[in-house]
C-alpha cells in the first residue's frame, strides 16, 4: 500500500536564519504494481495539487546505480549507455496532469535547447572573432556551464520529472518528493479505503466460514 513518510533537510543558518534549523520534506511512496495497474491514483496532479485535466502515459525511472559512475573514466558514452540500460522503470497508463503540468515539459525543453544554442553560438562566434581561433578561459568555462545547464534542463522536460516521481533502486515503489498536500491527502485516503476494504473482506470471509457446517469425522 501507499506510504506517507517524512524526511528532514537541514538548512544553512545563513540561508534560513536562526530558529528554523529543519524543514520537513514529505515523500509519498506508491507501490509500483499499483501505478502500473492504474489503481489508487489520485485525481489531482502531484506537483500543483490541481484537478487533473488530462491523463497521460508516463514512465518513471530510477537513478543510475552508484557503481555505474565508475565507468566514466572509460568513456562518457559507455557510462550513459549502461546507466540508461540498468535504470528501473515503472509505466503508469494514465497519470493525472493539470494544465500547468502539461505546459511545463515544453517550457523546460525550450529553455534547455535555448541555452545550448546560445552556448554553441558564442563558442563558434569566438572562433571567428579571434585571430588564433582560441576562446578565453573564463568565456570557455561559461560556455561549458551553459551547455551543461541546457542539457540538464532539457533532460527534465519529461512527464515523469514534472510529476516528481522516482522509482526506488529495487523497483518496488515510486517515490514522489515534495508532492502537493492535496495529492498526499488523496493518496492517504485511498490507502485507508483500500485497507478498510481488505479488512472488511477478511472479516466477511471469516464470518461465512464460521457459518458453514463442520464436516463430520
């Protein structure tokens, strides 16, 4: 069943000020088999808590295992291929999204691609403007940062990232970090209803079994 859990993130004193040392970070864990079956899913989006205006197929993924980062010295392409292949995946046939959720992937993709295009334009423009086709160190560093930021932003232009869902390392649950309170409330309510239905069914089965005549020896 779904689980509502809390973690704690310690803020830096200079950021939050004295007297507010901890912030509660809420996670909602939903079993993968329920998400795959489309059961126990709220009718509001997980990010904004707004009523869903559409339901779309979504694939949630896990993080790359820590051991895959050992492959980076052997080549970034090898790391990317292996990390992509070993990630756990859970597909929801119909996940709820609001209108803001629907627009967010496009916005992220445009921002990410825009940063990449600008960085490449500055890079090639520097080659044309300098006599020795070299790029100053600070400018080159800025270009690398812009490229990285653009690729990361574009990488988050997925429905799974918008929903803030992440598959656990063993693939048994999908964790939603910082979900909207309305989403967490509906998940909790659906969990309680499912538990009550199971307990009621078990009690009814026991009562019917007790009414059956016992077989004579």
